[in-house]
C-alpha cells in the first residue's frame, strides 16, 4: 500500500506556523518581512506563479512588493529596478520570475541580487554554500522536497537516491541536499546510459525533467519513495507530472501527486526563505 505525501496539507501547516513566526518577528523588531516580486512580460504560466506567490505572502504575513514590467522593458530598466530593490532596507528578498522576455540577459539581472536577498537560492554564492554544506538560502523546490521527505521521516542515510534532471534550479541543488543528508546520489540526465536500470535501484527517486509521465512502473523499485517535480500537460491537456502516477503508485511506498504535491511546497519555501533573509538582516 502506498502513501500519498500531501504537499498541499504540509504547505498549509507550514504557512500557518510561519505566519506566527513572522508576526513575532514584526512585534519584536517593528519591521515587516518584505519580499519583492518582479514579473516582466505576460507569460501566462509566470503570471499564475506570481499570483500564487503574492497570495502566499498574504497568508504568511509577509509584505509583498510586486513590480509588473512590460514585455518590451529594456535591460537597463529592469537592472535599475533590481539595483534599487537591492539597496532598499525594507526589501529582504528579491524574486525575479523566470524566464525573462526574449532579448533580456537574465544572468546579468540576477547578478544584481545580493546573495543575502537571493530567496530563490540561484546565486553562485548560495549554491557554493550548499555544495559545502553550509547554512544558506536553498533553492525552493529542492528545499520543499527535503521537507516532504522529513515530514514522513523517510530514511536517507546510506540510501540510494536518484535525481532525474540536472537543472541549476532543481536537479543539481536536489542532488547536493540529498548528498548532505548522507544519501548515495546518482544525478541522471538526457545523456545517461542505462537510465531505467539506475532508476530501478533507487530508494528515493526524484523526477525533475519536464517530460509527461516519463517515469513508468518498470523504472521503480518496490517500496521506493517517488517525488514528482514535473508540471506538464498530458495528451488531453490535463496537468500531469513526470511520473506515470496511476501505475507507479502501486509499486511505491510513498508518492507525491501532481497537482497538490511539490508545487505548493515550492512557494512555501520561498516564504520561508524570505523570513530567513529578514531574520539575518537584523542579526
Ligand atoms: N520560474 C519557474 N520556476 C521558478 C522559480 O523557482 N523561481 C523563479 N524566479 N522563476 C521561476
């Protein structure tokens, strides 16, 4: 029998706890936790993500500062905005929603975010700290996955963990977090040989490749924990993950659904990171 790790429920619980902590911080310091959210252009998916992030700020007592820029914003305009947010003491975290419209250099924009305000955990400084197992701002999606594993006390020490996908945002930091938690980690990608066999040995399998229902039951070990980071549309346009959920669930001990799995946790960890950044700013 498999158990669903309910990301929506865990996220709601964590947001309620965070709200109390944020209120206590404000009572103690007289400061609000401030998160700036920058959205350039009108990508529909980005608009939904940003709306959800702003709503989560409201739920957790964090002051959101939203900046909507037109798709034809110039490089220097967006850089000017981010530089001003970097210098603003009321802003503890800066999130620039990706992807930026064509023609803009995202790396240069993100490079203007001081690592102390890098609530996405994308900066070289924060990734380097993570690699060295130092306290740092951790990328929200893999951080949320760790919280989900923790919530069910799933053992990681000495276990085989397989991560599918080597993105800077999910796969690589996920592999580092699992390594720091003493798992034996294999990071797989599009060039990996014997991928199916490697997956079938995983005690913990994290799929983050963006291919609908890629992970099939034959790739999953009996009793494995399967975490689905994917957010795709199936042939009928229905939201689905990277895992063939209906078939894989019969073999898994734990599995995360899409939607209602990792997604709500990602945004919750963004709020968590904004709070950490605010606390550090007064230390
Ligand atoms: N676009 C898709 N996912 C993310 C994310 O986690 N952070 C930002 N900034 N943009 C994204």
